[in-house]
């Protein structure tokens, strides 16, 4: 990887406690990765270093974007400055081919037909918008016509994720999958 400075554009997300850091190079060559704490990030030099920044609560990697969710009382300017500094110093050692997708691909192949259909609908209709805002949604389980989801990245602590976004997901799935499905965030 080049030792030249990483060009970083910082963008706000709909979540007031999350920022997108858009880089001029890939963070992940394939898939996405969400780290909820430093222990989950142990295998990634970049992610584990980002957790050293005071106030960082969650990290989400997707394509050339790093989304940082921080504690509500953190100073956004300090977070932006410190995260940018970590990206500059650690990106050269980061491996964008280190992904969590193999396990998820295998898991998806073993899903029930209903869950495969739900995942396809979410991939086509919901995930592009969430990923554009620095987040995502993960299906946890589906039972008794209830779909349990976990919000990732900027969506994790976003106020609109539990209201407008949740209602949109439920509406799409009611139209395209089953009229009585209920979507429940975890």
C-alpha cells in the first residue's frame, strides 16, 4: 500500500453521533465489517487502533468508508481530528482483503427459503440507502412472522433507525414478502 497521505472526506450522517470518513482507497475489498468493541476488532490493526480514540463506540467498514459512532458527549471535532490521525498512520498497515464475508456467505447459503427471500429484498431495497448513510442492517432471526434485526454502523444509535427506518423496512417487507410481518430491532 502506498505511503502517501490518505485523502479523507468527513461527512455527517443522519445520526448526530456518527461520522463517515470517505477515503481515496479501499477499506474493504469485499463485504462489510462492524466492530462493537475493541475485542471484536483484535484482528484488524486499523479497527483496534480506532478504538483507542476516546469516545469511539462502534466502527463500521464498507468499501472505502469508515463510519465511526461515538458517545453522545464526545466532542465531534476531537473525534474527527483523532480518527483522521489514526487513519493516516495505520492505513498503510491495514489489509483491505481481510473481511468477515466468508462466514456470512456460508451462513446465508444455509438460510431457510424465507430468510433468503428477506435478505434479497433488503439487499435490493433497504441496504443501499443505509450503506450510503454509513450503516447497515443485519437479520438476526425470523420466527412467528417476526423479523429481528440489528442496526450496524451509523444506524446503530440513530434516532430515525427505530422509527422511520424501521417503519420503511416493515412496509417494504409487508409489500414484497408477507402482509403481517413485524420487524423488531435488537
